[in-house]
C-alpha cells in the first residue's frame, strides 16, 4: 500500500472523527473541551492533506 493511500484513509477517519465531535457537541452533557478538540483535529486534517498532496506530486 502506497503512503498516499494510507494518508487518504487517515483523512477519511479524521472526517469521521470531526463528524462525531460535532455530533457530541450538540449534547448538553458533553464537556466544554470540544472546541479545543475540534481545533486540534483541524490542524491534523491540514497536515494530512498537505502530506497527501505532496506525495501525489512526487509520484
């Protein structure tokens, strides 16, 4: 499996995680730390996206 494929899978998983965090955020009992988690997740998504683009450009 190429590295780009692995990162594409990771990107899909982060999308799922972002969806779940946003869903949990809608519940009143969910802790207030959700904003930090979403911010951190956005950073991870950006990093993975850049890796995917870079690896596709090099192949």
